[in-house]
C-alpha cells in the first residue's frame, strides 16, 4: 500500500468511527430520556355555585315550581317527608312565614346532604324574584325571610321630546319610573303636562340588579338636566340632612328645587277640573263653586300629603266620601276627597310625600279622582295662584360641600350628547 492509499484508508476509518459515535450518542440520549404516557384530558373542575347562602355543590339540589293544586304538605310529601314531619315543620315556622300563601308557579328548592340517607338540610321558597324564605331543616327547625344581594349599576340617558316624556322613554326602552321621578324632582319648575316638542333631557340614574342580570327596578336619579322652552334646569341629588338621611335636589347654584308644598297629591296625574267659583258641575246639573282642584287617576293610585303636618280629620261624609284633612301650620291646611281607602288616623304626624290613602269614587263624584282642597288663613283658595313658601334652603356649612360635590355630576351631564331620533322617509 503506497502512501496515498494509506492516507485515504485512514480518512475513511476516521469518518466511519465519527458517524458510529454520533449514532451511539443519539441512541443513548434518546434512551435516557424518560417516556411519559399520553395524558388523557379529564372534564374541568366543577365551578363553585353559591345561592341562598349555601354552596350548592355540597348538596343534592332539587328544584321545582308550585303546580296547580299544590299545598305546602303536597310539596314536602313529593320529596320524601311524612305527615308527622310536615306537621312539625309547619308548626315551628308558621310564625315566621305563612305557607298557606304559597303561590302558583313560584320556585322552590330542596337541599339534601350527599349521604346515603339524603338528610334534608333546607327548603327555600321564592315568593318574588328578590325575596326568598329559608326553612332550616337540621337540628333546630326555623324559617327566616331573606333578600337576594342587590347590585347597583349606574347609567346615562338622554332624549328629545316629540309628544310626551313617557313616550320618549318607552321608545328608548327606559324605565317609565324615570318619568315619575323627574316629574317629582321638577314639580315646581316644569309643568310636565305642557311639555313642548323639542324639549330635551339628560339623566344619570342607577338601577337595581340581582343574580348579575335580572333588573328589579329603578334605584334613583342622581343628576338630571331638563331643557324646557330653551331654558336649562339642573337637578343634583345631595344629602341635605345627614343625621336624618334626607336627600333633596338642588340646582347648579345650590338652590333647593323643592317647595314647602308638592304641586299635586298624586304622581303624574292630570288636572281634570281646576278651582272655579262658577263651574257647571255635571253631577249636580247646575253651576256651583268648585273649591278644589281635581286630579284624575286610576282607582287605587296612592295619594300623598303635599306638605308635612298633622292629620286633623280622617273620616267619611255623604258628599266627600272618604276624606283626610291635614293642618300644616297656623296658615295652611289641605284636604283630600273621594278616597277609596284612608291610610292615616287623626292625630298622626306626616312628612311631605307620605301616602295617606288611595284614589277612589266615594261620595258625590262621577269618576275616579282626588279633589284637592287648599286653605290659607281659613279661606279656601286656588293653590296654583298662591306664592307658596320655598323649602328650607341648604345650610351655609353644607353649601360649599355641595358645590364641590355638584361639579363632577354637572360635568357628567354636560358631556352627554343629544341624538336626534332617526326619521324614516
């Protein structure tokens, strides 16, 4: 073998050994890496579910609704209780809740332990979407009334009036209660029965929710702006008496929007007949002075006292029907006629806006309404022609606090943009 052949042979031998070592290394490395068995994906863990103060995952849960003809006993019998158990349970809880009032299609729930005996833990009955009654069935048997947790959410809204405030709210699927609240807030500033096309409003308000998504009603209006006949009216909610928890509405300058008297004893009603010394009364068929202002409203509508005072009469006469008279001070007195029900008694102290009865048709009347009568210094007068006293102004020590509190709410109102309603051609 010559020198050239020897070099070629050595080179091939070196390359062969290198490749062998490389393969061996890869094999050893692969063998030394532990093999893991393929993992099977199981179902995700069950999320914790809480309701009625219980973690439902810990119990066997039976849900149902009250069926036609069901009684308290029937419901318990269907769920494994005997008559003696039912008698004992009802006897122990009837002072806390009368289950004779159980209603059709209302939901109820039983909770049982996850043991071989399926020991009953609780019975929950839901008379409303907000309220529920828990009957504890372990150890000491007793019932308690509870309410679901309420969460408050804040919203903004705006609108331009075409016909009425209530129709504008309905078009935007907003709560009709906003109309009632705004009519109260602006009772002495704006006549809501004389709104004009083009009047517009903005409002910051809150609503109550349960179970994160169920709306259970309007909470309250926090700030509002109403433009009537091109004149702006601001209303900002503020706690004017922290000790008694009294909340009122003030304008951007700190002036109280309320007066000593409400304009009307019923919310969002219409005046069907005004104070008139020469009115022809259809019931009598002749001209006769009408000393009151009639507010037409459906039977059962709540009637409010227009100012704070003391009930001096709560009775019935043939002409007035059920009526209530309230003395507010040495100058003013009011009376409310034709009630279906009287809800106050003589001598009772009232605050402005308290419910004193409901609209009816008792006495001499041809339709459901409340006749509102107003005395000043012993003489019956037209309340809408009187210079009535303003409500107590905000105290000076709170005025500065209010002005600081008001500014961000006013800014929030100012930032809400009006949107013209879409028109179809």
